[in-house]
C-alpha cells in the first residue's frame, strides 16, 4: 500500500513498484527461513519446536490460502458464498475449525 500512496506515476508503474517490493519480501523471507533451518541443522537443534517458530509460518499459510482462493474460478467462489453470512462468515468459521483442530491434535 505504501507504493500506491508515495510513488508518483501511472497506475501500472505503481503496480510494478508494489510487485517489486513484494518479490523482495518473499525472497528475503525465504532466505530467512533457509538460514534458520540451516543453523538449527548445523547445531543439532530441533526445527519448529516453539510457538514462535510456528507463528512465523502463519504469513505463509495466509499467503497461500489467499492465492488458492484467488485462483479459483468465479463460479466456484460463488458456490462457497452464502447469502446470509457472505464470505466473511465462512472465513471466521474456517478459522474456528482450524483452531479447534490444532488444539485437539495430539503431540
């Protein structure tokens, strides 16, 4: 959003700046995850043993969920929407089910 507010130019140029910033962020986050995994493997430390480690994966989960939802056809998305609650009701319901599954899973 910063690219749209601060960059002067056409809409397509602003979108290009936004895409460039997003690509840099994805590359840096991949390097960060790879570095953390390499460090843990070199030191013999277990990977993803803390809540902090799992919370760091949440943005990836959200990103791929949004990408999957955006990749669906319009008809398929419309089939999931309900007229009484709309898409937000479904999202809240899915988040609730996911949290219940996570809390009930045995470790």
